C-alpha cells in the first residue's frame, strides 16, 4: 500500500523533476492538496518557490511540522531528516 501511495504521489509531482520524490514523500504525510492547493486553498509556498526555481526551500519544507496549529518537535525532526535525505542541491 505504501508503494502504491508513493507511486500515485510521484505521478502527481512528475513534472517537478529532481524535486518529485521530496514532494511525494511530503504529500504522503500531509496530503497532496496541502501542497498542490485546491479551489479553496492556495498552492503551498514551497511549491511556488520550486516552480520559480528558488532553491532556498528548507524553511518552507520544515514548516510542514504542525498538527492542529501546534509545532510538533518530532515531526519537525522528521522533516529535517527527509530534507537531508532527498534534497538535491
């Protein structure tokens, strides 16, 4: 099931080249539309920066560490590890 979900997310982010895996892993945890946006929710700042070619995305990626509006230290640590593993400079 994990592979199927990851493959679906990779398909959604296939046009983002080397950032597709990073976005897919994040989407697996927060939902793809938290990143892509909807008619009621704007596109994430992270995705807008990637689309502009801005590679300074660390703070925007780490910002996805909240649950019910509170920053959760364990989720923040997880995002830091994911970023270090998947970010292609």
